[in-house]
């Protein structure tokens, strides 16, 4: 008596092999994608902010731009997204839709998909940094901001863009740490936006309890 092979049993090893190959390819693409995203981000900041192109002899004490701080915060967010994605890949989570991409376009799709975590991390870090700068999130755990120009309260938009920055060394470090956290933890970023989306909502741990 002959038995016909079960198609589901034959498809299971093939599906598992495709999933393993997709994870392996995702890991290989994640490193260069994150590097080029951060490289492109740095190039954008350098070409759009003249103070970042100045040498130490040319740049004055008041020429340090807040955009340089935002650059490092954004890079921290990109690294946070990279580490988060790498951790999920290491745990073999099914985060890549391997059954949807065609072999002829797999390289492009993998490269684009690998760039999503650092890009999301950059956006999350930039938004959180803006919340810190605006005073929407305040507290001992969060960076404090001040006007870097003596005798100036930074009440105008040019002064805000030119001189409003973290107050001290610890505040710079806090900004970068929270940039990394916002890129690493999507739940933290989304929950923060959701809480501010409601009328009169506040963030836990902030002064506005």
C-alpha cells in the first residue's frame, strides 16, 4: 500500500529554510544599511550647517550649533534602532516578510527594509529631542536646555535655532541616552506620542503630574 506524501510536511522544511535565509540576509544587510544611513545623515548636517565645516581655529566659542547636538542624538537613535533590530534577529523573531519578496528584487527589498530601523530611530530621537527642547518633557532624568548666548533669552526663532541647546555636560549625555532609548524602544516612543495626543496628557516621570 502506497501513501501519498503530505504537501504540508514537504512545505514545512522549505518554509523554514526560506525563513532562515531571510534572517541571515537581513543580518548581513542591516550593518551596511545602518552605516550608510548614518553617513548620509552626517553629510546632510555638514552641508546644511556651515559651523560644522569650520575648523577649531576658525570657529568661535559661540559658533557651536545646536544642530551638532541633534546630529549626535539622531545617530544615537539610529544605533538604538539597529541594536533593537539586531536583538530581535538574534532571537529569531519573524520580523521580515520573507514570503512577500521576489528573488529578482530581493537585494533592493532587503536593503530598503534594513534601512527602516535606523531611519525610524533617527525620527524618534529627533522628535524626543524636540520635546526636551520645548519643555514638554521635564524632570531630573531629562536634559535641561538653556540659551548659550549671554544676556539672551532665545525668544526669537533665529535665537532658538542658533543658541538653544542642553545646559551642561550631563544634559548632553542625557539627550544622547534618551535618543538611543527612543530608537531602541518603539513602545516608549509610541506611548509618549499617545500620551501627548490626549488633551492635557503628561508623561510619567515629568514635572507635570
